[in-house]
C-alpha cells in the first residue's frame, strides 16, 4: 500500500467502524475493516486501531455481542487476510 494513496483510508475505516461496531446485529464487513485498519496502522506507522482493540473498546464489545462471531476476539485472522490480499495485489502490479 502506497502511503500517499492511503492517507485517507484510516479515517474512512475508523468512521465505518465507529458506526457499524455499535450494531452487533449486523454482519457486514466489520472484521475486514478492523483488519484493514490494523494493516494501515502497520504500513503508515499510525495507531488508529488501538482504541477499538483495547479492553472495553468497540471491537471487543461488538465481537462479544455479535451472535454470528465466534472464537477469540483478536484480529490476527483478519489482519492476515488483508496482508495476503495486499501481497497478491502488489505482486500482480509488479508484473
């Protein structure tokens, strides 16, 4: 992910999560958005995801309350999926 192209992405992802993590009844793209925000933090050296992931944060509360979510409330699976997708995209762009 090129930092110049991605500078607005964390704001958009955080706004999406601020809205949809208040709705545990909705199974949209919350896990993917959370993984993407964590990924942009790692690439842009920012810290936007931590407020969602901290104890008592919206992500943890949503994950606990969402009837369709199971397992650990960590984001490693979602972050890994975003990393894999970005790697594939980067490799395709290089060819």
